[in-house]
């Protein structure tokens, strides 16, 4: 139990000067508990799909499917927290398509976190998984005229970023902090 406590040690220093009221804080995190992923759900279809979106339940189903296919029952026991889902907005896609000669297709992004010890297994499972579009999603796309009615396609996860700190994934490597 003592080794677990040492893994999540956070030290904080708090310095306050009374004359100019400045406060300085320093926090050191040695071994983070979580691994963060930025994922993109990519459709693989013989026919292009316009306005491709995802909801939290479908995202959870695709994540669980990838983990169970790669790791079996142990994969389904890995705790996954869905932090954010970013579906592409149709207005920004239209504006980008008008300014570019070639159409730009955006796909939904999903931000998740998993325990640090399971990060490598989750990365392997997600990057090698190819699933199928659900029949309801294929029927909705066919009804909207976005894909043909045969719906012969699948989806896959693209791992856009992985790291132990969410701030580094969202804002980059942080190298600009050290530039003069």
C-alpha cells in the first residue's frame, strides 16, 4: 500500500510576498494515474458518408467492442471514461468546402481516459479494430441520402494523440513554455 501512495505523490509549494501580493505555486506530479486518448472515428465505406456523427452510447459500444475483440473478457473490464465527444458541425464543413477546391470531410472526435497500466493494451486494441456500422446508423444515413442503402461499410478508431497528461494532448507539447 505504501508503494501506491508514493506513485501519486504531489508536492506543492506556496510562496506569498506581502508587499506586492504575488503568489507562486509549484506542483509536481511524478506518476499520473491516467492515460488520455484523443480518438477519431473514421468510416470505411464504399460510399462516402456525409454528416457522420456519434453519440455517447455508440462510442461506448465501439470502444467496448474493440477491447473485447482484442483482449477478450479482460478487455471489457478496463474502465474507460468518455470525457468529451466532438461531432463536426455542418456549417463549418460547408464554409471550408467553399474556400477549398477539394471537399474537406470532418469526423467525430472522442476524448477518453483509462488507467495508466492499461494504456498500452487500449492503444493496441483501438488501433487494430475495425467494426461495422450499426444497422440503425446505416438506415438513418440511407434515409438522409448520405449513403447507399446497402450500407456496406465499417468504422475504425484513429488514435490522434495519447499521453499521461490531458493538458499536453489538448494544447500540444508545451515547448513554448521554455522559449524565451
